[in-house]
């Protein structure tokens, strides 16, 4: 599998609780924080749920 870098670019404040928990599950703690993870179907599904809050780059 390939790796992707996920960076939070918008705030999680005033978002649904499920979206906030998805950001935490991805390992993102604060604005402009990036994590590098394997591009598994589970991770891609979580990214799709919060696509408006994050930026995704292939590594």
C-alpha cells in the first residue's frame, strides 16, 4: 500500500461530534498538524468523512 500525508487545514470547532472523533482517530491533534499513514480502505473512508477539513497528499 502507498502512504498518504493528511494535514488538517480547517478547524474542527462547530463540527459534528463524529467528525471531531474521526480527526482524533486519524491522529490529527491541531491545525496544520500532519500525519503519515498507510492508504488502507479504512483510512480512506475516514478521510472521505472529513475531506472538507483536511488536505491529502500522496507520498
